C-alpha cells in the first residue's frame, strides 16, 4: 500500500493528514488495509495523539482512543446527546456518540 502523509499547519497546531492508497479490487490488499489502519490508530493512541476524523466504519475505534480520565470526553458527549436527543434518533453512533438505548451494542 502507498501511504501519503501531509501536514496542515495553523498558528498553534499541526494536523497530519493520512491518505492510504490501495486497490479495492485486490482482495489480498483489502485484507491488509483493515489491520494497517488499526495499527496507525493504535500507534497514535499510544503516543497520545488523537484522530481528527475518520470513516464511519472506524468512528467507535477512534472515539475509544480518547480515553483520558476514564473516557471523560465520551461521558460528556453522552450527557449532551441524551439531553438534546432523548429519543436517540439523530445520527446514532456518529463520531462514536451513541444514544442510551444503543450503548450496550457499541462496536
């Protein structure tokens, strides 16, 4: 797989932009993409870097990487989600934020 990394720089921040280029018609390569991406997230998490955004398939994985203080950010997001959307109908699971009725099924 080809990996293309670039950086977006702000006044007080820098964002690493990852692009993994692969052939979706190659089953062997597709089998490696999943493990490769999960390894990238694990490496970033270990170094305490956070993913800015990700594909919907990996939103729970990335949300779980924000684990400071027993997932304090997740708990805050869930409280806000429950207050603003008590029936859990607006984008359940988006960015790893699940409504109360789906939390036990979190990926």
